[in-house]
């Protein structure tokens, strides 16, 4: 492989510089992506391997990132389990017209065969891996069981999360039945992604932070651990990103993940003191920093590199996904700043 910095850093091996990539790096901030989207809808893009591969590779060629993450969506898993998924761009985002809220509806969900119902993801991974030609590693991903359950029970995005919280507080056995089924589905899905060519996998727990610490461990982290236990890794590092979950860093580090992703509210130096001897850390620039001039971006990059300090185990990333109206030149400046400043911390 031409550039294996990301994989080496994920394993806490020595690197010449800190590798860098961005969550949501294949997306709307790139004119080249928008040009493709003008010709097709979002789900068709996800389900057409040739197009998914093309937009996955765009940030590698345009921005210069050190890893490629497959273009897909976390909600293809609930769809494969039997739910109708509708994505209306600019009209509230994705939604499930029929939410899952009763035990009978939970029991009716099927466990999909990822090589059948989600074949388009596997084909996209295989094609992307082939077209990368070893330039950088390829990352697969899934939403966590809790995050997927949140969308499935709410039916769409939410501000109060009334329905999913009602489920866990008033009907915890039903919630556990749903989450166990999702853990099985996600474990099989991620295992199939590795078989198809993913060289690392990331689990996104976007909504873990809406739970109090005890409930986070019971309804989110416990099922993430189940997923990690189910996945035959074949040497592929597992990254776990739990947004707004700084209260449980030590528990997250014991999940079995190789890399813990940090949002921008966590001091990376403090996180390294707490858990950096057992796992690598990924993060964690505030995504809104990319609205500022390149010199300000460089200063922020240097601050995070300095807080992490010398030694292995840092994958530079944003603290969440890149925002769709970030100037492309600022994204390039961010990546370039990491590449130019980080060697100082690896001497």
C-alpha cells in the first residue's frame, strides 16, 4: 500500500506524521459531488456501486486525505430489515413513514443477509478498493444499534426523542429486543464489509449522547460491544465514535474498539491521559473551524497536535462531519496543515 499511515496510527504503531481524514468527506461541500447529485437522487447514488465508488474516492484525489470512507448511509440497514425509507432532500431529511413502536413491529423486523439485501454496499466496497489501487486504506461503517433504533422508533430526526425514550423507560424489554436484533444485523453487516474489502470499520453512535450515563451504558454501549464481539475483524481496526459521550470515555475505551473517536467538546490531551495507553484516538477539530481563514485553521490544528503530544496513536479528524457549505479550499488547508505540522510531533 502506498500510504498506510491511517492503519498504522489506528494500531498505535509509529508513523512519520499524523494521518488525516474527515467524517462525511464525500459530500455536498465538493462541487464534483454536487454535479453527480444533480443527475441522481440520494438513495440511487448509495445503491449504484459505480457512483458510490466515484464519490468515495473524490476526497482522496481532490482534498488529499489519508483514508477513503465508503459512501453510503446508516439507514440502509433498517431498510434492509423491512422498513420503508424515504429521503427527501431539503425537506426534513430521511424518514420512515411507518415507525417501529410495538413489540409485534419489532418482532416483524427481519435479520437481513448483507450479501443479498445490502449487496450494493459490498459491491461498492469491492469496486472502490479496486479503484483505489492501494493509494490509501478503505473504511466501511455502520450506525450503532442505539442510533439506528432512534431513527426507527422516532421515524425521523427528533429534538425531544420522546418515542425512543418512552420505549426504554416504559418498555425496556421491548427496547432490548430491538437493540439485540440490531446488534446482530450490524455485526453481520460490518463483517461482510470487511470481507468485501473494507480495511477498517467505524461505528457511529450519533445519538448516544442523548442518554444519561447509566442508560448510555445499558442501551447503547452494551450493544456496541456486542457488535464488536460479533465482527470477524481479520486485522481491520474498529473505530468507535460516540458523540457527546465524554462522560463515559473509560467505558468506551473498554468496548473492544481499537480507536476511540472524540467530538470537539473533549480535550484530546485529557483523553490521552485517560485512555490513550489502551486505544488510539481520532479527532477532534470543531467542524466550524473550517469556516475560518487557513491560517486560523492551521493554528487550531497545531493546538490539537500539541495537546496530543509526541508518540503514536492519533488519527486527525474533525469532531463530527464536515459541514456542507465549507469552502473546498479550507478543507484542503486543513488537511495540508496536518501534513505539514504533524512531523514535528513524530521526531
